[in-house]
């Protein structure tokens, strides 16, 4: 039996990767591969996320900046914010754990999900 790396399995489960035909082919014992049913289309991804979007992108978008100002007051006006422009909110959480709690990041992500794409 062919071994599939765990990362690939996770990507497949999350709908990010389609299995190559060689993986779906019948196994060596001649048993046909199971029929697959078409998957539902993936849910639309939000425009921004705290884990993947750079802070510079967020503060350059007035709607995203407004969300940050509401949930983490003073962050976008901090004189050192320019040093973090290429980082994500999730990546700087370790440096500002009291301000960027998991709950706040979830709240920010929920607000980002409401933004038009």
C-alpha cells in the first residue's frame, strides 16, 4: 500500500489539494479504488486572516485597520508598528500575548470574515 504523508492528508481533508490519479488508482492487489462522490465546493476563504495576512496589508486597508483599532486600540498608531509590517498578527502574538490573546485573534478573524472580498 502506498504511504501518503500526513501533511498531504491534512491538505486533502481541508480541500486544499486534489489527490493525483496515481494515488487513486487501484491497489496492487487488483481491488478497484473506491468510487468518490463529488465534494461540495470549499467555503469562500476570508480576504484577510490573523495567521496569514501581513500587518502592513491590514493597516493599509482602511476597513481592516478600523477592525484592528476597535479590538486592539493603539496598535496601529504604535511608533514601532512599521517594524512589524511584514509579520502577521499570529506571529507577533508571542511578543504581545497580553494584547493579542487567542480570543482577540479569533474576534479579529470573525470581523475580517465579514469584509467584502
